[in-house]
């Protein structure tokens, strides 16, 4: 598969503080989940604590299911930049939330083999739905990257 002509993978290498609110919340919850798991603590309560801050607590169980199905190389809670696998996960969640399921599956295929990606899709869809019910809409970064930029004036 050729990737020439595609924009850079959205969010990869972006400063975490520069992410939109919903993406930053998901990233913080993912990182808290992994930090707890690495420390040997139950990861679901750690992610739940982050999501409660934005009244998105119902998103914790689907996030837990997604991270169990789609393990990623998540950064530490204080890492400054978004890691490539975190960016792929954010993209998959955004696409699943917007109903672009085949594109979300393609984003998950960057992280997982085919069967595992298919198995992770229901959790990604449920996560997107829970975030939407909480009023958090993830951006469609590929659509935004493909929009023509205004011409420079001068």
C-alpha cells in the first residue's frame, strides 16, 4: 500500500497540550490506564478518575476494553508529545465515533493484526458513543488535513 500523497499521520509528535479538549482527555485517560497497569494497580479506576473530571465516566469501561484489545506503546502521564501509537489510537477512536468504521479499522490495523483489530472495533465504537453522550466530539483529523489551506497573503 502506497502512502505517498497522504498527509502526515494526525497528532503524531504533536505537543500533548496542543490537542483539542476531547483528544487530550482520551490521551490522559490512556496514559493513566497504562501507568496504573505498569505499576501493577488496576487500570480501570485510574482511567475512570481522569474521565470523571469531564463528566465522561461512562467512557471508562469501553476505554478499558479497547486498551485490553489494542495494547499500544503509551507514553508516561507527563510525556510532552503524542507517541505514534497513541496518535493511531486517537485517530481510530475519532473515526469510529464519526461512523467511519472501515477507516477506523484501517487505523487499528496500524497497531494490530487483522483479527485483533476487528475485535477492538466494538470497544472503539462504544467509547466514541460514550464520549459523544458526554458532549465530547473527537475531531476528524484526516478530513481537516485534506482541506485546502487559505492562500498566503502578501
